[in-house]
C-alpha cells in the first residue's frame, strides 16, 4: 500500500545523501555501500531520506533508476524515502512507471533550466504526478523556476498545492541574509507554511525555522553527522535558538568547503573520507575533487565527526 502524506510528516530533518558507485567500467551502483550510509544516517536519528542533487540523479540511466527505486522501497519501514524524478518532462515520464510500482510518499521534481513558463510547467507536473501515481515535492532553487513572471509562478505553485499535485516544497533560494527574503514571504502568503521545508542545509535552517516557521530542513552535511542535525531541529522545536545556533556553527567549516568546491561533489568525498561508506567515483558531468580539495574535505569532515563524538551524539 502506498504511504500517505500529511503535513506533520514534513516536521523534521531530511537527509540528502550521495549515491555510492563501484570502481568498475560502468560505475555501477554499489547498494552495499549505499546501505552502509543509510544505516549511519538512521543511527543518528534521521529517518527521512531524499535522493536528488547530491546523488546526481540528474544523470542516472533508466536502468540505474529502476534499480535505485527498487532498493529504496526495500529499506526498513522506519525510513521515509523520497526519490527524485526528471528534470526533463520526457525523462520524468520514462521514470514514472518505475515509481508507480513502489510505495513512496512523493517524488521530488528536479528543477530544469529549459524554456518554460508557469502554466506550461504546472500542466507538465500534473501529467508527471498522474503518470507516477503519487504527488510531487517541488524544488524551488531560484525565483525563475516557474518562468520569468514571479507572481504567476507563485500562483501556479499554490494551485498545485491546493490540487494535491504538490505535497511539499523544498525551498532552496540562497540569500546573503536568509531572514530577508521577500520571495519566501510571498510564497508563504499563498501556501500553508506546513508544506514548505528549508532546502539549503544547516546554514539558513535556524533562520528559516525561527523567522518563517518552516517545519523542517534538508541536510547534506548531516549525512556525516546526522545526530547533530537532529539536535539542531529539536533545539528549534523547543525554541532554544541559542543552542540551535551553536550547533549550526559546527557545520560551517564543511558547508564552507561545499560552497567553494561544489556541494554535491564535496559531500560525495566527505562521506568516504569520514569512513562512513565508500562512495566511489562521481558520474559525469561532474569531475572529482583534486588531492588538495580532498584533504580540506577530510579535515572538515573529521572535525564534524569529532564534534559529534565529543558531544555523545
């Protein structure tokens, strides 16, 4: 039976893991190492898994996608797994039958940069949702995700939420000051904030939960230290913003390196450098980090792991 989705399901931390691959000619998926990473995340108390950009799902083959969603559906029932779909309309329709076979609460629609407008994109997302037999999480990565007309885009998002096509929104528009965000304020005037999660990791998470009342946040670095991410969330829930801010600071060295060298490629290496799982090669179109970058990643990841251990988390 397909898992249903309720707004309270979005209250918490969503880990966004990398995808481990073998060192073979085809860079095939390494489900043993992926399971090791999932077990590490679960031991830290995070039970929501979102496979998207950090897993480079933009570039998987259909055969890999079929294998991935079957594996995700076989993870323990304590997991709440969300695969991504797309980013193109045609690719999403090709992937939809694989999603329909399984019991996911939703799939995240990867954002694309192809020609689009609000009405056309909304129509396409409705067709994808119908073909997959489940609602979608929208990934708002910039103000033009739904075309150049911001107001029409926001109205289209609201219509998709009201129609049940959209079950959640991953809000990931980067701001120098996350508390100053007119676009997010406009979105929350149209959409119940219970459907909107902070989607850019720990750096803006505390601000998003404190000022805007968002119910949860996604984390990449939390795949290294999931218990610390959980501790941030619970501090926010009880209104202990000082503790939440102090915990957030512990993520900033690794988050800073991710900002410098590329969030997904750095996380891919960080998980392996921390000894959590062998993530193997990165699939094209992204190049691996060089030796100097990996050493910086190793130091930041080790520091985060040591902080986790010292805190008994």
